[in-house]
C-alpha cells in the first residue's frame, strides 16, 4: 500500500481535525514506513469548519465585534473565500454554548443575534454566497435573533414589536410564542440575491419529540418545563413562517439544527441544507487517487440521537 488518505473529523474538546489526522499519520508511518500519507481536514458544520474551508479556498479570516448569546460584546471571526464571493460563518464562534458560563445557560434567554451580525458584516463586504455551520449553539430561537440583526422585524397579534433593538431586546426563546407576524421590508437589501447553504450533521425536525427543543435544549440549560414551552413555541412559529413565506419548515429535514436555525434559514433564505455530510474535504488533493481512505464520523464523544446542535 503506497498511499493512505486520512480524513478525520475533530474529537470534540480534544483534537482538531488536523491534529487528529497528523496523529493518525504518525501511527501509519510507525507501522508502515514506506507508506505516503495525505491528511485532509474535514468538518461537519460544527467546530473546525471555518479552518477547513479557509484552507480549502485559500481564504482569509475576518474578526469583528459582535454580541454573544447573552448579548455581551466580544470579538468573533468568520471567513471569506479567496475569490471574495463566499463567506464562511461558524455560528458557534459567536452563538456557541462554550461562550455561556454553565450557571447562566438558558435557551429561553440566549440569542443568535451575533450570528446575524457576522452575516451582516460579510454582506457589507460584498459576499453573496454563505456557508453557515450549524452546531454547538447555545440557543433555541429558531435563528430569529440572526434575522433580527439582518433587519427583519417581528410583531405580536396586537401589532407591537417583539424584541425591538431600539429597546435593547434581542429575539430569544422566551419571545417566540408572542410572534404573530414577520416583516422583511427593512431586511438588508443584499439578501434578495444571496444564497445560503446550511452545513449540519443532524436531520432533526423543527419541533416534536425529536425536534430542537426536546433533543437539544436540555444540554443548553433547559429544564422540563422550558422544553415543553419551547416546543410549543416552535410549533407556533412554524405556522407563522408558513403564513408569511409559504414554506413549511416542519417538513424540512434538519430544521431543528442549532436550536431551530436550520428551519429559520430555509424559511427566509431558501438555502441548500447539508445534513450528515462532511464539509470542506478537498477530494482532488488525494481522495480519488488514494488506495485507502480513513474517515472518522462525528463520534468520540457522547451526544443525543441525531447529533449535537
């Protein structure tokens, strides 16, 4: 055997994709010194996606000031491809669970507003294609915080705005049930010609026993009562999205990813949804001509059925 292609996903909290691949390569060389190894970093939409796509596209990292899940300002990075057309946003970089102290984790209060701020910055730089990595989120706001940062407005049945930033209130899980209508007239104008691809490794629905709230909210700090409230709110929001856009996110595989952002994005952006696939693997660098390809799926740590989001 002359060549081995090694494509390992990260071992969460332990090794990055590149580190795992290099460790495996050392083992191969120890057992078979004459073998040539090619290490290809991969990611499934969660941690490490940005590094993989920047390497594959000869892109650059952009660091901006944005808001974390509890609306505290902090620095976060996203990437732009080498040709300047595509932005790579890893939502966990600004809306991720590790950014929230364990004693403050509560998906009723957390928001994806910061993810929207990263997207907004990329739009201002001329990007019209986006790859959004869904995974590791601290949120269950269906991505409405993200949409709010992009200019969408939300109203209750009496016509009062829900989550007005003029009042310093970002959309979060606790506010979903109050929303009766959605106004996109003030949304960033570039969104009309923008294509979004959501990268994730789960196929959980928007709501229900296997939906965003029941499967993922407990790991984000939700108790049993919160889970029930969030699930009812997600079902309600699904109806609002349908009446607003004509899109039924309840039927969309992976809509429950990242606290429902997997439904919020296609509900308003019409992207492709990559579920259960590794993103950023450059097969031209060795996969087609390799005599052995070693891959590690998203394993090596405990997670609920359907993945982790």
